[in-house]
C-alpha cells in the first residue's frame, strides 16, 4: 500500500495504522513524488490526501485513472476537505472511499478491508 500526505506526522500515523493491520506500506510526501512512486511500485491500494502544495491528491487520482496500468488500484482519500461538494468531487475523480480527517484506526482499517474486498 502507499500513503501520500504532505504532513510527515500524518503520513506516518496512517502508515502505522495500516502496518498494524498486516500490510507493507510505502510513503510519499508530495503529489509529484507519489505519481512516480505509484507508477513504479504499483501498490495494491493508495491512501491519498487532497491538499498538497505541489500537486493535489485529486491530480494524482486523475493521473492514476488515466493510466491503464494504474486505473484499477483502489484509492482511499483522507482529507480535511469535508464539504459535501468536496466528497462528491473526490468520488467523481475515482476515489473508492472518501474519509475526512481526523480519522480513527477503525475507520482506516475498515476502509482498507473494504477496498480489498471490492477490488
């Protein structure tokens, strides 16, 4: 799995939650770096923040959905953007699940289980 968030503490917290569920995790702190890592590593799933300084998570998500090698990788968006229109935009861009920050361990665990059961 890949976790992408520009806040290192948040990235590590989410990555550790996923590791505790038994998954290996790679991390990235920017949208541009995430695009390279996701392209080369092709993770089983991605947890993705929306608001990042260089490329937004939605840019990363759209990039993935346009690449036949990456289009089927499930994406869980985890964002502070919590308005209904933000959530609709994330789902429309191709997110399998949209969670709003702050997230609890159970939410992350359930979301990961759900994307693997539908992928």
